[in-house]
C-alpha cells in the first residue's frame, strides 16, 4: 500500500515513539525519529547540543533536518520532538509535506507517565515532583495551538498503544 509520510506530534510522554514503532511495523513502512536523526547527523546528543550550542542553534538544525527528511518524499512514519511543531513554521511544513497526527493526552495522563521517567527527560529532570503537573499544564497550554493544527487528532487517554494504532489506521 502507498501512504503519504505520517508525522506524529504531541507533548513528551504522549506515546509518539511507541505508537510510531507499532504503526511502522503494522503498515510495513519505515520509521524515523527526528531526534535520533539529529543526533546522528550532528554526532552529538540533543542534551549536549542544547548545552554547548544553545536552543536557537538546535531549532535551526531541527528545521533543516525536518525539511530534509520530509523532502525525501517516501513512505515513512516520522516521530518528532514535542517542541518541533512550535518553531520555525515547522507545523506548516509538516502539514504541507505529510499527514500530521496529534496524539492528544490529558495533563493528568502526561503527569502519570512522565513522573516515572523524569530522570530520563532533560527538559523536566530538574523540576520538583510537586511542580511537575503545573509545568506540564503550562507548557501544554503554550504548545496546544500548534498541535491542534494537525490534520488528525487522536486522544490517547485510557487507550493502549495498539488501540491507538488501530484508530489511526482507520483515519488514514
């Protein structure tokens, strides 16, 4: 079957990587994680890029690599970082060259997931547990208008990754 590129967007912890992997296997099409692609291309971790070269440099490189991947014009599932759609006109680029899917999760659901993996997430590792829910709510509010420009929106609360994939397949 021939699919347009599918880009999964959403806040960290919404299940983008897990759903992308399952969807890729189910549809038998390639999977690319933008952050992994950036790290390989830059020969550095995202954390180190932010630390050593700053966010502006990172966002410029992120835009460049996103454009590069989407212009390959092949069937692929692309999972992007939570901030990717919010900078450099990236959401418009994604919508022009792919089908975008917003994996929408409630603040409570994101909190329940992220509290368990806080130490592995540089953006929230330094935030006190008692402040995490408020941080997520504020951050999500700032990004929501970008996420909601997606072609498709799939609610993830109370669904397994497999159920999300089934719903997504029925929409595409």
